[in-house]
């Protein structure tokens, strides 16, 4: 590591003492005791943790960097609790025991004052000289510079091999001017949670430190519990325990101690450890799991293992406080609250930068600014701060999955969640759900986004399910509600849109009809349990379940589902309710898809007069249903009935469209020739259906006459070369030939 940029220090030694200072100013230190004997170990190296678990891959990387002549500084970087200090202590003890160093200095790098004091004490012990030029901060800084000067390769005196460990460096500014100088006889080992400390530099290697591997975690738990005199239990329970804690060594050590003192077996303790719904508590139908807060399952402060000074739930507190003070200020904490309800596997940055999240963050700032709006770049900058401090992993333009760009350790997520009151959790959960809906607006067309959205919905269902529903008051009898299609496009506010959007994207973009079916089956059951049979969301969920059941290949099941919906809606809302109409139409479609054309005819035949009475015979709803009824009548074998229905439909269309001018070509700036053409195509389709089924009913001559009239109108409106005109010519020829042979 290059020395701090400052004027060279002069080091002069004599039998009277040592003079240290800049070339133009020398400070003298007088001897008060004998210099230390060599080799010399200064500072307190943490004792090895109980059942320390070797990590071969990490050992190999650390030792390889230390052995390289090009690397004189190794930085171990990782979030809180991953074992950086234990790894550094293991390396330092090995260097001392193998006599690879003459000086080993262990420094707690939590702040600048601690580093300066350690350096000052080191030079005093090495030389046996105490400062004679005063005391206080200035004297300590001067003594620290004396120590750095002693470390320089040109300092004179005998060569000494040294290793300096700067443990838990909290801020790069704390080491400004205090980095040990580059020296082939010296090594520096740094541990830090800060990525801005672990920046690449000449002669410096950065070693990321993560949690245990699954095998390391289960081995550690087994050995630790055995050391406490407890039966570790099945390996599957140990693996589940390790996964619940994200393989974090600090959490595993404290939970092992808590389990050992609880008197419970691993399986029972695991059940308590598993997270619970923060709003509902235990609830079998919602999938919430019985459990307790993590803080309540850990040993008390005096009983933490290995001399640890704080519970794992407090491990990130100081960094989060620091992050909240860095610009842009007071964004870090509310952003971490949002992140606490996201999938641990990661989420896209767009969840944080949309308006739903920005509004929440602005509201939760300690000193909100009314009328001030957060910009996307403010949120992005705050995410960068959280990443630099090791609180999140943020890869906005990394090579990984862009939909997993922001990741947070699950234990940190849990610590943040469990520190919030229930009313805050409720509002936070709805904010996160709304943020995901906005993210779905941006990314919903990408199949890669769908599993991320499904994970997000699962997290909210597990931790704050009740927040996704609002209180529901049944409507007054006879109140006309919205149609099913309108309900789906703009879900009723008693159920959060995220739940509908997730299921729909599973089926459409995700191309998993069975996944969509299962999601809506769960949703229907949950709405019924929470809001009762009159909730509009229940009908929407049941309808989507039936729809995706049909799309998944079970048309009979879809028809049965819609039949049940029609029956329930007819009883609860009445036969003339808009939702009942939509369900009857869907029932007809799925009965036809299942091959039950007679059942489809019955469904449409029941629906048509209801719509005519409610909306009028000329309404678009009634006309569309009449067209479907006529079509399935013909396909069911009722040619005469199809012909009659098509004739009635044709007359209704002509009367309605002529009455509104919908069949007259329009000119001028407000003309809509495309609409007129579309209306004519509807008329022609009804006319063709009437003519076709008239012929199939036995009236070939009448069919030929009808097709002749249709052909003339089509040529007039569509032109002689339109595909429909060619099809009509073929049918006309068929029925003319058929009428001549009879």
C-alpha cells in the first residue's frame, strides 16, 4: 500500500532516545522504559470462536494473497456477522505461531481515535519512549506518524517483519493518512463492511467474505450443539435452521446457544424460529407460520457466545445510523424498511424508484419537506450509499439478473421488519405491493420478471397478508355493481391489485396456466375467509380460477366453475346483476369448449332475454350474445333455430346501426370510416349466418336468394376483391347448384 501523501518523516535513533518528525520539524521523545523485546505482539487478538468452522476456500484465497510478493495489503469485506474478524484472527495467529513476523499489531479500527491510539502505543512500546512534547489529540497523531515512519523501508535500524491487522474499519476517512506504508517486509490485513474501503488499488487484494456454505453451516451447528451437550438432531433440521438464517455465522452461533439453553429439540426450536405473519400471527389458511421474534429466541447480552457484545439483530444498527446521515440524508432507513419486505433473492431497482416507494420514503423522513418530491436519482443515490456501507448488494448495471439488482441479507431484513410496529407494517406492506404493481407495469411483458413478482407476492403473504385486504362492507340489496371485466381491469379496493396482477401474469407472460389457476384458487379461498361470500373480489377470483382451469386444458372444470359462479351470483346479487351476465357468457364459452354445445345454447338462451330487459334489445351486450347464441345453435345441430336467431339479429343490427348512422360513410375531420366498415362486417356476418343455416335447414333456394343479395351489398361496400366477397361467391354457387338438383 502506498504511504500517505505527506512530507517524508525523519527517524533518528540514539542511546538517548528517538527524534521523529517532518524534515523541517523534529519532535523528541525521551526514554522512560526499555524498548520491547522481539518478537512483539501488540493488541488483543480475539479468541477463536467455539467450534470454529474452517473455510478452505476462504483460507486459500487469503493465504494466496498474503504469500504474493505483489500484494502487501489484503482487505476482507463482507456484511456484518459473516466471520471476517475470526478469519483475520486465524490468519494472524498462524503468522505468529509460524514465526513469520517480528511484530504483530492488532488494531480495532472502529474509528480514527482508536487507530491513532494503537499506533501511538505501538511506537512507545517499540522504542520504550513516551511523548515528551505534550498530550492530547495532537500528540497522539504525532506519535502515530512516528510509528508509520518506523514502518517505512528506509527508516534505518534492523529489518523487522510485521503484520498489522486493522479490524472492522468503519469509515475510509478514519484511515486518511494512517495507511501503513508499502514495505516488502510488512503486510496489512483489513476487515470491513464498507465497500468503499475495499476499493482495488496497487498491491492490494480484496477478498469478499460471505456466509457459510450449506455444508459448513450444518457441520458448525452439529459441532456447536454437541459441544453444548445437546443432540443435534436430524441433518434435515440443521439444514432448515441454517437456511432460515441465511447461513450467517454470527446468527448461527447465537441461535445455537439459544437452542442449547432452551431445552427444546431442534425441530421445535426451528418452528419457533420460522417467521410469522406480523399482522395475523398463526393462521393455517393464509400460510402464516407460528413463530416468535428472532430477538426473543437469542441468549441475553451476558450469555452471548464467544464473548460477543451484541445480538445479531443489532449488528447493522451503527451502519444504518451512519447511512441515514449521509447525503441524500434520511433516505436510508425508510428504504431499508421497503427492502425488508422484498424477496431475499433480490428485486429490481424499479421497485424503489417508482412513485409509490418515493412517496413512502418522503413521508417517513425524520424532517419531511412538504411539497418536495423525491427524484429517482435521489433514491438511486441512497441505494448506492447502502451498498457502499455493506447493508445491501446493489448491482444496477451488473452482469447479474436485472430483476435481482437489490439484495438484502434475510437476517437484516428480519431485524428491520421486527423493529416496526404493526400499523407501520400495514402501511409499508401496501406501499411495497403498490410498488410491485408499478414495476409490473414496466416489466410485466418480460417472462423473466414473472417469477420475481411471484416471489414478491409470497413474501408479502407470509409477513403481512392482512395488509393486502381492506375492510369490506356488503352492498345494499339490489345495488348494481360493475361488470366482471371492469372489476378485473380495476380491482375492487378491498383486495390489492397485486394479487390479481400476479395470477394473471403467471398465466399470460409466465405461460403457466396451472400456476395461474392455483394462485386464483388460493386467492378465492382467502377472500372468502377474510371478507365473506358477498365480496366482489370473490367472484373475480373464482372467475379467474375457472378461466385458467379451462386454459390449462380442463374445459369441463372451467364450465363447472362458472356454473357454480352463476348459481351463487344469481342467489346473492340476482339474475339481472352485471357480474351474473358476464359469468353466464363465460359459462356458454367454456361449455362449448368442453363439447357441450347444447349446454352452451342453454346458457346463451338464458342470458339473452335478461340482457334485453336490462340494457335493451339494441344494446351491444344483447347483440353480441345473440350472435353467440345463433352460432352455437347451428353447431349443436339446430339449423332452423340458428337461421331464425340470425334473422332476428340481422334485423336488430340494421335497425340499430341505421338509426345511429353507423352504416353511413362519414367524411370530414370527424369521419370514422373504419368504424362504419366494422359495422358493415357485423351486418354481413349475421346475413351470411342467416343464409347459411337457412340452406342447412332445407331451404336451398331461399339460401341462394339471400346470398345473392348479400353478394351485391358486399361488392358495394367492400369491393369485388375482398376475401369475404370471394367466400360468398363460393357459398352462393354451392346453394344455387343444390337448389337445381332438388
